[in-house]
C-alpha cells in the first residue's frame, strides 16, 4: 500500500500488550514488555507511517478505520496493570497515539492472581481511580471480565455474571465505557460468543483465532501478541501481516479438523 495516499483501510492489525514495566523491574515472560522497548516500538510505528484509530471510531464504522494517509493499527492492553499508567500512557500521549485497555473488573482483585508463573503473579492492578486517570489521558476502556476466568469453562450463570456484571462495574468507572470485551486467555467458543452478543457487547477480541478481516466476525477479532523486542526485522514481520496469516492458517486447520 502507498502510505502517502489515503484509502479505505478496512482491516487494521490489532496488537495485544499486557504489562509495560520499568526496565529494572522487568521479569522474563511473553506478556511483559520493558518501558524502553515499548517506546521504541511506538517510535517505529510512527516512523513507518502507522497511526492508531480510536477503537470507538472503528466500532461505529463496523470495523473500518477512517480514511487518512498511513496504515491503521489498534493497540490493546489486557488485565489492567498499574504499570500501564506509569509507563505506557505517558509514551502514548507523547507520540499522540490512542489505545484501548481491558481491565479485570472485580473490585476485590488488586493484583494478578491467575498466572501460573510465580514471577508474574501479584503484579498490581489499576484501581478505579487510576482507571479514570487512564481514560482521562485518552485511553478507552473495555471489559476483560470479572475474575480472569476461562469463559468456555464457566457454566451459564457464571458466564453471564462475568459478562454482564463486568459491564456494570465498568459503567460505574468509565465516562464512556466501550461495549467491547477481551476474552481472558483468548479462550472463546460458540456459546461464549453468543453470550457476549446477548450481554450487549458489540465487539470482542480473541488472540490467535478468528478470521483475517476484523469486520468478518466482530465477536472473535484476531489479535497479535507483542513481545519485548523492538528490532526492525521483528516489527516489520509483525506488522506486515505475515505472522497473522501464519497463525490464521493454523487456526483454520484446527477448526477444520474439529468440525
């Protein structure tokens, strides 16, 4: 695509982050990006003609990004870690980029209690006051459920609580809550998608599942995980769509075998 010409950009790539922590506090893990790496990744995006549409705008346009020069990429953050406010939000504001954050919304949970890796557990989560700060800084807020449960394993009552109650909690925090869900662990099946629609979500993010086109299935939108690397080769492959196509092909094989 010619990045100097505006066009109908119907299929933005969606990237997924979790923690963005101080370099000195970084722990090994595929869900942790150092603050310096994150800034370098954002600078690379800007320098290579990428821009970040607001998720609410994409949603209102049924999965299409507005017309403007460059290529759209949607930045998302799962879980709602406190270090997102300290490190990710200032970098986004500095470079004029937007993002959406999906916190775990049970008010009694103040830290990560779901990770199997001991080094990743107990990372502090954003409070309601801090989530309002995040939103005031221009980051939109959606839902990651109540307790970070694997939704396909929930019975119908628990599934409805995860989906409906989390929206209610978010409505009490955010001035403009997004009707958007990020499935914990990326776990989703047909029953969960149906429940998400019935609970009023207009869009829901998976991880390495779902069709290539964002608008093709708005309740199983494919995302790509970003790791703690900022080299040109890594980011070029990540944003080229090559990895997305590779993961899609594996998903298609799995779904074909299961059907």
